[in-house]
C-alpha cells in the first residue's frame, strides 16, 4: 500500500454560528429519505441561507411523505426508466445535492450529479474504493463544481479545538493516539450496516471516526496493520488498526459492531495529553493535562445535531466559488479510501463494486 507523506489535517479558524448566512441562498436537493437524510435535512433547515428545495426517493410516495414532513418544495420518485435522483438532477433550480444513500450507491449517484453540473456533498465513506473516489474527483474537476465528503465530525468545534491543541505544541510532539467506537448492532442481513452489497460493516461505517483522531493529529501514516473478524457474509464485524509513522509515533484504533466501548480518544505527547469526554465522534468535553499540573476542562455545545458545521462549510465554499474545502480537501478523501483499500486487503473484505 502506497501512503502519502504524513501531515496534520488543517483546521478551521472560524467561531461563527453555523446558522448565520454567509452569502447567496442555496437551494438543496437531498437524495434518499433514510435516517441520516432526515437528520441532516433538519440541521440544514437551521441555516439562514439554505432552502430545502427537493428530495428524491425510489418511490414517489416516499419522496412525497419526506417532503411533506420536512418542508421540501419538490419531491421526485422513479418515473419509468428515469430514477428519482436523475429527475432531481435535471431540475435546473437545484444548486447543491446531498447524497445520503448507502456507500455502494455513492459512485453511481454522485457521478450523475456531478455530470449534471451540480455541487455535491456526499456522505461518508465517499465510495467503496479509491478507484471510485478518484474518478469522482476527476468528474468534479472536469465540471468545475464543488465536491466534498460528509465527514461531519471533522467540523465540530470540539474536534477543531482538539486538532488545534495537538498542533500548538502545548502537549509536546504527539507520540501516540488511541481511539475507539463500538456498539452492538443486532444482525439483520437486510439492514444496510450488515449488507455486503451496500458496503456494510464496521470499516466503512464507523472506522472513519477513530481514524479522524490519528489523521487529525499525526497525519497519514507510513504503515497500517489490521486485524479483524468477518461474519459468514464476508462483512467485518470489528477491526483493530495500528498506524505507524516514521517519527516513531503510533496509533491504535478499534471499531466494533459487536460490543459497547468507552468511545474515547487519547492524544499523548511528550509534555502532556488530551482526552475526550462523550462519544469520540461528537465529544462535548476535552481534558488537557500538561505534566503533573491540574487538568484543564474545555466544554462544547453544538448547534442542532452537529451537522450544521459541515453544512456551513459547504455553503460558504460554494458561495465563494471554491470547488473543494480547505478543511476537507479531496486529496484526503482519496487517501482515506486508499488506506481502507489496504485494510480490506489485509482482512479479506471484498465488495461487489470492486469487480466493476
């Protein structure tokens, strides 16, 4: 596996309320009517310069129900051979699209949106593999439209502050990171999280969150060693990654669909450490301790559910004519997919999309 040179992730300097408008009002189209689409749409409605304009689903009834519930102006279901999402993309009044379908559908749907000249926010994991991610980035650049992976935690005030502390030198050079996220998900072969055809499993669904803490404080690693367990369907039920760096630093990351975990992150440096309180993907408190001094506690609230911060970034970037976010650059999304491809190779995970 070829990995990029390690570098810490950029962090945003803005403390602005994400609800406050930053420019021209944008009309949003949402693809899917599932739980994540519902949650993100509710947060999107909090932005002063966002309009819930259109939603698509496979059936017109589902699209109509979702639109009525959340206040979308238009609803598109499949019409003969034309998918609902394509009808949404053909609407000239849609400015930007949020893709909230299962992972395995991201490439097909996002490529159609980009080819239609729409700006796109695509739910994580961006695609099934790095090949698909690279092609989507190529399409976005060819059509000169904004494109970003929806890694919402990366934009949270607590995460931004943690990355800032780690990069400031207050706790010294970071030497090791540990982070975990786990919960027991009852097995259901029809559920997206357990469906191989949808890209189900712990890796693509939740490993991104522990990984954030390593990449955000140490950068991309020079080596990755993975162990994990697969069920009879070939879906990974849990995994543990060890990331190695030429500096001697390392990270241990655990993700599980089988067990409850503390959901904590620790970033340890030569002078001190920081730890999270609250779920690792949305911490509400950071504990910082330098040497043997008394620890400092920093507390954080979020606006809405927490998706408002990434939605503000997308809105601001489009309004200012950017085609990618400086906080969530497309290169990082491709490199994460490359890292996941290497992990899947070690664990023996193959998805149907890999054969295309």
